[in-house]
C-alpha cells in the first residue's frame, strides 16, 4: 500500500480529535533532518486514529489532564533511521504506539502516570514501558487485535536493559 500524499493525508485526517494534534502524532524531527516526510499509508492512518480514540483519549481521562506526545507514528524509513525494531508498534502496521510525558515532565509525575495506566480498566495496551533514565517518559503500544493487548509491563533501566513483568506486576 502506498504512502499518502500530504493532500490525501490532510483530507483523510480531517475531523481529528483536538486533544492530540496531527502535528504531534506524525511529526518526526529525524525525518525532517534526513529530508523526507513521515507520512502514513491509509491503513496506518486508520490504526493511529483508532489508537487515539481507544487508548490516548481514555489515558488522558485517567490522567485527568493533558499528555504530551514525544513520538507516535514512524514510517519505515524513520523507524530504520531511529534504529527501531521491524515489529515496532510505532510503525502502525498492527496497532500503534506513543511515547508520552506529562505537562510537568517530572520523573515523579511520569511514574504516577505509569502506575495509573497499568491498573486502568479503560486503557488497553500490549506493552507499557517506563524509562528510568533520559527524558521522563512512558511508551504505550496497542494492538488492533484485542487478544494481543496482554498488558505487559516493562522497565527500561539506566543500563539500557529491560525488565519484564506480567500484568500489574510492578509499581515504579
Ligand atoms: Zn516508543
């Protein structure tokens, strides 16, 4: 399936929820540096749109405040340039993913966000990652097959390794 043109993209995305702007979901500084657009196919756009309504908007309600998207959709070229794995939910081929932070961007508030989301009955996810170093943030990955949303919890530690936990199995 071919990538949408800018005009097709803007038309297909009309009526997008205002709480999460198109520019923050599809922006990629890396793509801009490398000189190409970070545009989806229509199927990828559909996945991101469902992700907004089924995951990001419920997450915002659970948090009861704005959430900032650091990175969401990555085209194949952007993902390769970023060194991402070929199965990344950021590619929006089988769901979607976002790296999120809070308005204050403090480590404490992001930990609180992680703890709220992991126990939330209204926010489905396949994987939820808490980053112990770097910009305080979480990664939430969602699958468009509900059976795959197994609520796996991971903590990325300061040495770069991941610790895996089952659903509900960690508080940060
Ligand atoms: Zn991510």
